[in-house]
C-alpha cells in the first residue's frame, strides 16, 4: 500500500481528532485510513473527506500506518498536510 508517501511527508496529522480538525480547516492534501481500524470511528473522517473533496487512501494496517508516521503505536488515520 501507499505508506511511502506518508513516510516522506514533511508535515503530518496523526489520529482521528487531529485529522478531522485539519480536514475541517482545509489543511490537508490527502487522508490515509487504516482498514483494520474501528469503522465507527473512521466513518466520520471518511464522510467529512468526501464532503470536502479530500482524497482518501485506504491502507491495510493501523500498526504500519503508525510506523510510517514515526510513532510506536497504531494510527487509525493520518493526513498529509498541504505545504505552505
């Protein structure tokens, strides 16, 4: 899956609450959602992204997404923030 782009990103938002805030403020270029995360939690992020026209990339593992973000725990969502 597309973990490489997350690993190379200069600025990230990690976690559901922070991702929602960033999407609401139109600060992201793409959102990554782990398919093994609880759907009740990620559904709001996915709907908000659709509403705001933000691309959503699904990845297979919270653990691998967290690792790509440089943290030691899993991440349900992560967003690559717009540069500038």
